[in-house]
C-alpha cells in the first residue's frame, strides 16, 4: 500500500435532505451553481483536488494546511454572500484534518480521511472546524481566530479528537453575527535572494529577511505572515499574485541582498497581491556599517507605502537592534544559522556557536542576544556532552541583566535551572518566556524539552509540533516527535514526523554528507518508516566517520532498541556514551521512553550505576581543595 501525509478537507451541505424534500429541483440547481461558481474554482485556486464526491458532500486533498484553511474560509464567505438573498441558501459544514492516507488509484482511505469527515460533522453551520494539529500549524500564519470546541469521541476513532472552529479575524463575533470593522492589511515577506555569489552568505540574506519580518510584526495595524510560511517559497520562482491568493494576504514584499567586502546592496519591491502591480520599489547601496539604519528605512518605507501610521512605541521597538556593532550582528547571524539548521546535541556545531558568540560579545559586551545564544551552546557542550567549562548559566544571567524582556534568555535559563534540579524555578522561568513571546522558536523548543524531561509527553508533542512548523530547517524537533509518538502509541503520527525529519535530513546531508549527527536522525527516521536496511547502512557509515559523537550514538541506540529490536547491539553502542557524558545527559536517559524496556536489564543497570559512580567521583574531586 502507498501512503502519504496530506491535508483533507471534508465538506457537506447543511440540512440537505430537508432542502431536497422541500424543493428537489431548485436545491440541485443551487448546489450545481455553487460548485461551478464557488466551490470548485476556490479549490482549484488554492491548489486542491477533489478526489471524491458524495452527493451533497466532497472530499478534497491539499499539500498545504494553510491552503486548505484559506480555501475553506473563502468558500464559506463566498457561499454566504451568494445566498444572502436566498430564502433557502446552500450552506456548508467543513472539517479539515492533517493525517496519513492510503492511496488507491485516485482515491484516499484511512484515518486521515475519516477524522476529517467526523470533524466536519462537528463544525457549526456555515463554519469550519479543524483538528488540533491543523490549528497548531496555521496559528500565527493566517489572520484568523480560533474557538476551542474541546475533545470529542467520534465514531470508529479510538483517541478523542481535539477540535477548534476557525474564522477570519474580525469577521464574526461570539454570537455568530457579522462584525463590521476594518480588516488589517496583511503582508508576506518572501525570503530575500542571496545575490552575493557565495552560498555561504545565505545566512546574511536570511537574517535580513527575518529581521524585516520581525520589524513589520511590531506594527499593530499590519498582519505579517510567519517566517516558516514565507520561507517555504525560498529559492523558488513564484507567481506573486498566486502566493497572495494562497496566503490570503493583501501585499507581498520581495527583494535581494548582495554583500561584498564592506558594502551591501539591497533591493526591495512591495507588490499589490490582487493586481501584481508595484506599490513601492527601491534599491539601496550602502556601507555595511549602515545596515541597521537601512533596515529601519525599509520598514518605515513599507509602512508609509501602505498608508499606515507607526505609533511611537512601535517605532522605538523597530529601531531597537540589541547592538550597534555590525560585526557583532554578523557573527550572531552566523551562529543562529548554525543553531536553527543543525542537530541539538552536535558538539562541532555547538563549539562553532561558542566561538562566534564569544567574539560577538567581546566586540559588544552589551549584546544580549549574543550572550543568550552563547549560553545555549555552552549548555549543550557542558551539561549534555560533558565538556568542561562554563555551563551557560553565567551567560544567560548576563543576557537577562542586559535585557530582562528577552524571552529567549529566560528560555535558556529555564533549561539550565531544570538541568540542575530546580524544577519549580525552571517552570516559572519558561512561563515568563512564553508570556513574552509564545511564537519564539527558541522558547517553544525549550518548553518542549522541559515537558519531555518531566515526562509530560502530550505537552512536549504540542510544543515540538509547533517548533517543527516554525522552522523549516529544524531536524531535531520532528526527531523528538518520533520518540514521543511511539511512546504514546500513535504510529501514524510517528511516521508523519519521520517523513518530515527524513526530508530535512536529506537536504542537510546533500550539503554535508559526513555529518554524523544528521545521519543519526535520518537513520531514526528510516527505521520508523520500516526501512531497516537503509537505517543500518547509515548507522555503520556514521560510526566509521565519527565514532565519538555521543549524541549520534545515543540516537543509534534508540533505533536499535525501538525499531530494530536489537537490545544487545543498542547497549554496545550506548556503553561509550555512558562512560563519557555529563549528569544532565544521564538524567535524560532515565526519562527517555525509548529506554523503558531496558529498565530491568542487568547490563543496562550496571552501566547506569557505573556512570553515576564516575560522575559522583568527578563532583567530589571538583569540590576537594587542591593539595
């Protein structure tokens, strides 16, 4: 059987039997007219495919959940307007789910379809209902509002389904009545093209794009599409008008960056999404030291072109860069690119980030973001991989002293506190971070790890799903989702996460085929997808290339234990890890659900005891005064 992950939209006409009984001919004519003028055109516009018609209903597949939700809202709005003067209008209930389906010819089957149909039955008349997974993926990416409808036990589905209704922001109030208010302008900032002639400069063009997204997000009168949604178009030749329709935004910003020596050239074009016409365009040739002023100029020019007004606090927030040093900023961008595109526990990557951020904070000791990223990398090296030196707490405290409102600094401090057993303080710290910015990638990942360490797997799943959606280069989060979903018995979701992890790992390995840490994630994903031989091949190759990568070995032990059923081989791979890692890594092993079956294994227990004895001796030696 062929399977794939897809978004399924299920639509059904409200009260169809009653409408047919009252006026069979007229109802059929209205339904055909709706499909010809509204339903089918909107499906085509948003890239969907109707794979089954069910009398008054339809099942549609989409490759994008954002496109599916956009399509559903557009159908409902157009259907409502078309039936405004009709005494017996056609109205739909629509449900959307993201799940794995079985492919048979042009048709789909399986729980992915069944759950969509069940959710559709729970949708309000003329409304759209979503599974929680769909809600989490589109939240922050569309100008929508959500109402929590709670968990529902539905026919032939063992696990309760958490359902949300969705509506366009500002369109309807709690009573369902139309609210007449000004709708926000909306914009998607497409990733600026790197025109430097050097692929290694990609971090800089990506950083400029992200900063413009962040700046515009501070304008209260403007809705800005999230970074991950915008970056799905990176490197692609796109039809701007089609992108605007797909994302339901009024405007698109695109541009390019060329950095050479001490100069930078940035071009930017603001485009009307409905016409494809240019509203504003500019080319800037500046000294690299003017980059911050240039970013401010671009943001203010866009706001002016959209005829919006910056509030004083919004202008101040946009102009606050965290550093006045272009060199420190450039080093930080390099470090963050490593952070968002590499495995969590890779020592080589963490060491590079430490070097970059150490230099950035030497250049500008008041650069709080530089201190925050330094703290995270030091934490990985010190407490996870057993490297001696600073564990990150000093750097995290320094970041917070410089900027108490920096959510990423609170997030890394929360992890450090949890690693030292101060769980109540860690919980309070992560709550502060989430309160300051619940959409921050770094904050969400930290919240996931804290939940995982305390064995709150449902919360960990929710956060890692969100992190996966926030950053398209993140391999670690979908890999952690595989472990969580296997632990809670959701094999379909585990396979879906494996497909995401494998796709991202393959892209990373194409750039660096010798990256053992990434090979570990790809092997885990292949094993989850029942491709045991390919998984073993990758493990053997990686162990030859980098046998001392403890994080990689740890993941291989999970693969051998959970998916290949080779506990003895798993212990062989794990033994050197336990002989070297720090106390935090040992704590992680103790709560990792992948190792539940080894809890009573004599060899495993002896290895844990030896590691505990080694760490206790090291701690005692560290506390003893020198002779």
